[in-house]
C-alpha cells in the first residue's frame, strides 16, 4: 500500500508510486510519502521527477539501499510512464549540465557548465502533458533532430548564455512555443537572456533579476530560484 501526499493533499502521483514500487517490489511494506512542492507540475520544471526521486531516495536510505538504486527506480518510472526521458538523472546530480550520452551511469555521461545565477521563472499558460508530446512520433522526430543539433552546438561552446540562446532556437524550430510565451521571451530579452521550459508554457531567464521579475509579472506567476549544485540528498532526518 503506497499513499502519496503533495502539499498535504493525497494525489494519484503515478510516477512516484511506480518508483517506490520499483524499490519495495513485492514486499508487504506500507509506505506513506509527504512531498512539498514549491513549483507547479506540467510546466517543464521537472517536478514529477523531483517528487519521485526525492521519495525514492528517502525510502532507499531508510532501507539501506544506495543512491544509484533510488535513481534507477525513479528513472525507470518516468521512462515507463513517458513523463520524461532524463529529468530524474538531471535532478540527481545538480548544477548546470549537458548530457553527452543518455542513460544512467556508467552508460550516461554528463558535462557541467560553470556558473552561478539567479534563475527567474514565469508560468504563462496551462500545463503541458509531456506524455502527449512524447507519444506523437512525428513531433518526436522533429524534437530529436533539433535536439541533436543544439546539443552539438552547445558542446562546441558550453556556456549558459549559449545554452539559453539554443533553447530559444529549439523552441521556435520545433514549434513547441505559443505566441504568448514568445511575447514573454521578447519582453525578458530587454533585461537578460530567456528560454522556454521544456515542456511547459513557462520560461526561465537570467540577467537583471529585479527588472525581469517586474517585467514578467505581467505575463504570469513569477518565481526566483538558485542553482543547486549538490543534487539529491538527505537534508534532515526526523
């Protein structure tokens, strides 16, 4: 029996439940998870992955399992349910990273970009269901082609500035971006660099933080975040 509460409300949380089931398997353990989310789901912030990974790591640590066991359980769940294909791994290790090879270590390979920034986020429209995009073969092929090109260009010049420029190029070429999101990107460009969050009707930006906050507040709800460099870990034990 697995029960999941997000912000004090019991939810279906299919990804988190499957990740936990991957850990306990056929054990009769009863598991209750309470998760606090400070950002909305379905907006390209990786919240589904963050929830399943944090729950998996907490349970794994209680059962004496390794960090890699937790990552495998959560990654398998997101791939199986097609809610993401790499969000868990990106969340697991922290920092600004470029994935040279997909998958878990030792097969996957990541490279970190140096930099420490305040990230301004703005949620502009309704959430996007990642599974719907990933199940569209034509759209997926377009995404893969432009994704390979942008990754190649990023590795030639691995900086956050180049990453954000390529992020915008990717969003435009794949036609994943809506007009109102494009308008927000254009407005943000007066105060820094901005790209579209994948996959969400939301954007991320760096630059003059206060000016970005003020400008983007007319488009939607604004959040300001730091870059975490440590990845998943236990903060405290009760």
